[in-house]
């Protein structure tokens, strides 16, 4: 299994979770995806033209997309270099061993003329001091961490707008992006400031592990080269609009990009921005169970009533699901699966085919909301009402290997 690792660039001061959290800054100078197209003009003459960045929907006017050079020149001016002085990390970090602290570097991008900058939560961590640089030869400017959401790996910084020439990046829609669409990544890989790489949207609706151990949903996978130092930088579409924050890579055991990078969807970020800009905490609903998916083989071997759904493996003691009466499996099997647990097949009227459907069904719910859960206990179909709790600060602090309704993460 490949490792999923948030790339990062560290100074020679203490190393920081090698290959795990650091700042993902992307880009390799060059006009990749500037291809040559052979166009039939209707006569014997063949005209070879330089195409704009290829994409499914290249422009609102229908006259073609922008070149990589255009995007780099304009939107690149809004990408910043982030430096944070980190405190030592705790030993229960889901991204690796304890860190002695030191200086971490990453990327970020301007989203508002008032000085608001978006980056990854893992780039700033528990930093005592954060600074950003707007130009390659510019001075570092003090930045304040005004909001942070470890559950989505998003952080919001604020600088004095009089300290820099702010160039906000336009925010697009991650839900509108399609597999195969061209993308551009800009960041600071391995300290090479404001580098650019290109690629496509390789897949959508991926799931990665957040810094606090919970799962981030609807993540964009891309083959644009992303390396340590690119964390927090923008993933842009062919019109130069941000569709994601470059956050993690699958390394396959190497120290750099192998063509599998992950970006937190910008739609998620836009939902969080108003709260984070105010410095308020993002509260999420919590159901308090750990589940696995069901296959035809599992359904047959465990004599389940359905070959799809979410089979409960653990229930957090005194958590919402426990108080509602949901039961975990009590019989261990040779393959590590606990038999005898409730099989959830419906939440709030939405069919549950996989464990991922459970957090999706409560994504818009708030702590204190009540949901209806339909499940099988043996051959009996039952329904209970669950009053959702508040998600704990971290997976490790929840008392159980639980994701508030998510499957267990693949840790790096």
C-alpha cells in the first residue's frame, strides 16, 4: 500500500515528520500541456498551432483556455511562501513520530484584499510565529493565524494589507471539476520558490487523513507534480481559478512526487472561510462508531441480511451511538473483523452502501441534531434515533479508533 504523505520542506533546524506533514509547494517551471494541434483548414495546407491549456471547459467565451505562462504570471503573484516556527509535536500525531520542533516551510495563497491568506493547517501547526513572503526577493512579512481547522487541514492567515501588494486568487468550484480536466499547481517545492507544474484531475471523491486523524472527504487527486514545500499552495483550473489546496502526496516509498497528489476541495474551504476568518471554532457532528464495508463474501460468512452497508466494529463508550443503543461486533475472526455488530443500511433516509456514506449523510448536521439510523441486528430490521455529539479535537483523543462515522485511515 502506498503511503499518503503531506509533503514538506524543512530547514536544517530539526527535521519535521519526514515526508509527512510539511508544506506542499508545487511547480516545475515550464509550459507542460502546451501541446501542438494539427488543424485541417480544408485545403492542402496544414497549420500547426500552439494550444492553450487543454481542459473540458476552457473558457466562458468559448474562445479557448489560458496558457500556463498566463496563469503563472497573473495568479502566481498571489501565491506566498510560508515560514512557521513550530513547537514540538506530540507522540500521538497520526502523521508519524514526535517532532522536536523547528522551522517549517510551505505555501499559501491570497483570497482577499484585506490580507486573508489560505494555507494548510499542518503548515502552520502550533507555530509560535508565522511569516510570509510575496515575492521571491521580497522581505518576510508577519502573519497571524486567525483560524485553523485540523479536520480539513485548512488554516487562515492574516497580514496587514499595507505590508504587501495583495493579488487575490479567484476561487472556482471543485464540484465542477471533471476527471481529465487540466490543472496547474503553484508553490515552493524543496524551497524552489513559486514553481509551477501541470497535470490533470486524476480522480475525484478521494479520502485522505487529516492532521487530527479524521478523514477529509471529496478530495481531488492529481498527477501534477507536488513535492515537500507545496503544502498549502493552490491547484488551479485552466482559467486560473483555485479548485483545491495541495495537501498530501502518495510517495510509494520515495521522497518525492510519484504522480499522485491530493488537494483539499475548494468548495470545502469556501464553506469554512467565514467561520475561520472570524477566528471561530468549526464544530462538527460526531456519531461515535468505527465501521467496515461489507462484501458479498462477508455477508455470506457472517449471515448478514445485506451485502452492502456499514458493519459496526466499535462503539465509543457513552458516545452518541452507544447512548442510542447501537451495538459493536463482539466476536473476533481470523481476518480481524468483528462479527455480530449492527449493519447500518440507512441514515436520515439516505441509503448506506459503504462506511463513507455515513459521514456524508451527517456532513451538514450539527452537534445536538437528531438523526434516524436504520440497521439490521441479525435478521431484524430496526430503527433508532441518535442525538449527535461534538467531534473530539483528535482521533487519538476520542477514546476509540473512531472517525465520527468514517472508516479507519491509512496512516503514513
